[in-house]
């Protein structure tokens, strides 16, 4: 039983590290893309980051696909919030920005800015279920339990646990006006 717990902890730690590297690699790719190709640059950069993680053996194809989905969901939700509510990233995060490592915040903010640009300059508005689930990885910010409204704060990428209050497994980010 102890070995199983250690394996799960190691996997969650590896996926969390994969999430952080994904954001860093996506930001690096964006830095190397000219602005005239910016409309699809974020998605191309994310695909490149995903492929690099698989190529280096850091993640399996399935894990890389999941991490890609998690990052896209977080970035899309943040950008949509900022665009729709005309608010700041700090409002979406609902965290003390001083507690977040500067490079993590800077790289995440860069991806959000790119997503805002893409949302502004594309006619398609990607509609997706913006529900986070226990077992997934999320980045910085605050999730609210759909059942009891308990808040869970993430100061760095992390594995989403069951709600500490009610043990349910579905969360969302609540937008405040």
C-alpha cells in the first residue's frame, strides 16, 4: 500500500513539474514567433511544448495531452475573464501576488496576454466546460468547490485534491464583478 501511495505522489509531482515546464516552453516558443503570425502562435507554441516533453521522455503522450488541456483551460479561462470582465489577472487569481514565484507569474501572464489577443482577433469563441476535477493539475489561482463553495488556493501548479471540507471533486473559478 505504501508503494502505491509513493507512486501516486511521484506521478503527481512529475505532472506538476510537467505543467510548469509546459508554460515555460510555451513562453519560449512565443518569444521566437514573429508578431505577424501571432493569431495562432499560442496554440503552435503549446503544441511544440507538448511534443518536447514527450520527445525528452518527461511525459507520456497521454500525460502531455492532459497537461496541454489543463494549461489551455487555465489560460483560456483567465484570458476570457480579463476580456469579458475588464479586470486584471490578480482578480482572476484571487491570490496575493507576492506569494507567487515571479517567473511562474510572468510566464503565465504572457500566455494569458497571448490568449486575450487570440480571443480578440478570432471570430470563434471557444466554449468549453470550465470545470476542474480532482486528479487534474491546475496552475496558480483559486478554485471553488461546486458543492460547498470551499476555496482552494494554488500558489504554484499542483494536483487538485478532493475538497477538504466535503470531499467532492468538481471545482470552478468564480468570477467576481
